[in-house]
């Protein structure tokens, strides 16, 4: 793999025999681990397993950061093991002593530019804990933009991952939002129920004195996916809609029962590491809420607090 350089750094292809000791010192630092919402490594074997799990089958696209002229690794950056897609996930870690220096931003920009020049890579993305503002800043410096969110959990702690991405050849999407229509008898009551339970935002309503139509969004901002609620003028055909949420679903189920939706199904864990339950509205619509499990032993890595 190619040696890369920046103004201050030498980005050398990762070599376990040469670099493991320095990287283990980083992974074993309790303060570093606490800031990155992870547990410190208890030994070099555990650090080696971590590096192998994340980067072991990635085609050699892993680099350590070395501040010239020193040849000791102060961090690592690379893509995840190959999952057979031209969109490659990536991650990076930096020793706590060098946070705030801009080193990882410098490295990330160079590595991302290099990766996107490879014919086998159509884009790169990073899943970052939404509280990790330093790492989000690194992603932005490397030209990655926010494209989505995912729920995550670890040892009972619930958080969200923001998905930051950059394409090798950016283009406007053909389809950029989905807006299913929910036909109901009482638009105002349904809007209140969904806003209270799911935190949906009303973008606009039509009809006086009782609304006939309401456009709801997942955020206050226009231009994204959401849900349209329309007063039924004929027989209602029940539909099923799934919502991904970034909070525990059990309290939402309790709130649904308290709101009178007593036929709703209780939360259960799925084999694909989600916890779900289904709201059943008065018209027979099924709204499935899918959130993080209370504890997810198979969650994908999220970048440590760096920069």
C-alpha cells in the first residue's frame, strides 16, 4: 500500500509488528476510551483483535499517523473490512495527547482523497456518535456531509450515529424523500398523537376549521422524508409503515398504551439487532417502531473522540 504524506505527517501502511505497541497504548488509555464511549483494551491481544476486526480484511487500506521525523504511530485511519460494496466505511483514532492539533483532519482529507481516486471505491462513509463533535469536524474537513442517522446502543447506553459520506463523483439523487400517506378519520387527533409519541413536526396543514391534510416531518427542516396525514373520504384500507427511531422503544410503547392504543403489540428483539413494536391506530393502520436494542453486542464500531 502506498505511503502518503501531508504537511506534518507521514501516513505509513499499518504494520502490526511495528505499530501494535503504540496503538495499544492509545486503546488502553482509560481517559481516551471514556471520551470515545468504549472500554479500554486490557492487553495487546485485545488491541490486536480490535484492529483485526475493523481493518483486517480491507485490502491493506490502513495507515498509521507518524509526525515527521518521529516514526512512532500516534493514530490510525483506514476502511473497514471489505463487505462487497463500492461504498466503504471508514474509521480513525488519535492519541489523546494530540487532540486539538488538527492532525486527524489533515490525515483524513489526504486518505479520503486517495481512496476516492481508486476505481473500486464509489464513496466513503463514517458512522460517528452524534455527541462526538470533534470527529464530526474531522469528517467535514475531509469533505464528508451528513446523509443519515442510525440508532446505536452499548451496555444499555442509547445514542445515535450520524452517517457522514462523500461520493467519488457527486450527483443529485433522482429520489430524495419518501412520504407515505396515512388516511384517517380525524387528522388533528392523529397529528397530535404522532407528534407526542414520535416527535414529528408539522410543516403545514390545510383545511378550516378542521384540517383535511397535514404534512409531517422527522425534523423541523423542509426537504426530507416524512408522513402525510389526510382525512379519509372513502373506506380506509389499513397500511403498514416502519419508523426507525434513535431512542428506546419500550417507553414509547408505554406511552402508546397510555394514549389508548391498547391493541399495540409489545416490544420484542429481532435477529437483526433491533427492538420493535407496532402501534395499531383506530383505523387499523400498523406503525412499526424500530429502535436500538437495550444492549447490542454486535454493534459496529463508532469513532473515538479525536482531533
